[in-house]
């Protein structure tokens, strides 16, 4: 997958207090990185924008911003790198065009084989009649 270079003017980041375990450190230090990317400043083609919108899902706001929160690491720098990496991967994934599915039909031999197996199965089931005691 190719790596997409996100322009700096499209990004804004803030650091927030992280949740979860971490002892006293988590209460004192704002290490979680909240990265916001203005999608309209990226200049994406309409189909790429549509794919990005569906891939981002709830991470995209109604104002056209993608919000990524990274809180996996204990340092701001590591969380900043993680958030930028995830954003770049998301945008790079949106640039990949899905392959068109080519419709195919089963061959005549395949249809005949299917019908034969159904008939054989039907005859097996028909042979399972009720046992009469005379």
C-alpha cells in the first residue's frame, strides 16, 4: 500500500488526558493525541472522497473533518506518530480502487451436474418411506 503524505496545513492536533490504567501519570499528563484532518484541504478526487467517507465512518464529522484519537502509548510523541500513521493509512486505503466483479454464469455441464445430484438426493429421500407392518 502506498503511503500518503498529509499536508501540515490540513492537520490540527490537541493533547487530552488519556483514560484507563496508568496510575498517577494518567492523572497528571495529557498524553493522548487527538488529530483532526480537514478532508477538503487534501484535494481528493470525488470517488476517493466517497471511499474515505465510508472507511472513516463515525470518525468523520459532518463538517468534513476526520478525528483520530491515539492513546496507546505513554508519551505525546509516540501517540502523535501513531495518530498520523493511522490517518495516512486510512487515506492511502481510500486511494485503492476496488476491483470490478465480473459476472459469470454456470456452464451447462455444471447445471446438469447440479440437477443430477438433486435427483439422486431426492431418490434417496423417497426411498425412506414409512415401514408398514402387515
